C-alpha cells in the first residue's frame, strides 16, 4: 500500500503535465509544498474536464463511493479506500471508475513506506534522483455529500484512490507493494474515457524505475499533522541507511 507521499513543489505541474489549473484551485489552503500528504486530505490530481482538456484539481484522498453515507455522520463513516490494488480493480467499488473513464494522475515527487518489524515503524522516503514530478495511477469518483437526504442539494464529495502494484527491488525490502507509476507516454491514454477498463489495466504493466533512491527518515512523518521539510531529511546512522537502484 501507500499511505503517505510528497509533492514538495508545484513548479512544473502546468508545463510538464500540459494541464491548466482548475478555477479556484490555487486558493485552496492545500495548494502549497506538501511533505506528508495523508489520507482524507485534499491533494493534487490531473483529470479531463468536460471539454476533454487536462486540469489540475484538488480531490480528497480516500475514495468515497456513491453509496457511502456522509463522512461527518456519527458512527457511519465510509470506508477509507486510499489504495486500489491492481488485482482488485474488478471489484464493484473500483470497477465503476475504471469503466466510466474516471481515471486520474496523482501528482507527486516521492512516497513513504514503513518497516513494520520495529517499534515504532521506521519510515523510508522513496524519490527519483534528481527530483522530478511523477504521476501515480489513480481512479476517482463523485458522490453526494448527503445521500440520505430526500432532496438532492447538489453538494458532492470528489475523491480518489491510488492504484498500487507489486514492489520493485528498491521498495521490496521495506514493503511488498508500491504506487503504480505511469510513464509520461501513457498519460493521455490513461485519462482517455474512450479507453475501456481492460485497455486501461494494460497500461499499469510498466517497467520498474531505475533512478530512484530510498532513505530512512524521521519518525515524525508518522504523524499526519506534521507536514514539514524535515520529514524528508535522511537519518544518518553509523552504517548508511540509503539504498539505490541503478
């Protein structure tokens, strides 16, 4: 799985991804460098608008299906579906987004995974070297904010889940799964609503990255409310903690 990731700068989003900014997106309090994107928070994704143009939106991380009850309703919170496994995309909750072309690019420049054989769990930060924007495969949906209301008030929750697949050799010593990173050459096809679910799944079989590195970082990143540059500073021990895949 992937439970945290980073987007340490918005520079290049428009140019590199050929995507305009959705109206009002930069006014969001979350439009800022992110060093600990966590579930339920708004995050940067690229989708196609009604005209077929790429736009950057802020969406809730954690897919809220259309049948889910209102998140703020006591005792009836929707399931926290932050990840969708590549082998689970046929499940009804994910299939709708895949077949209806509600696929997105999750914009990032690194992600965290944890070694669970220690207490507290030890976080590692995985990132490309040198830094660059990457896009994880994602799916999104739109749900009524209050589906139990007799009258539709028009309010919607727009949310997404990140697709995860088998870990590559760099990530595997820490966790057996990782976000699926799309090659830039398939961005257009992944977003294309005319591509059926089978064709979209075929795009997820991409070669492992070979210019990434991993570093142990501070356990402060374990706390979702700590969103600071120090989250990605390597922790140095007597023996180097970093791993590289070249």
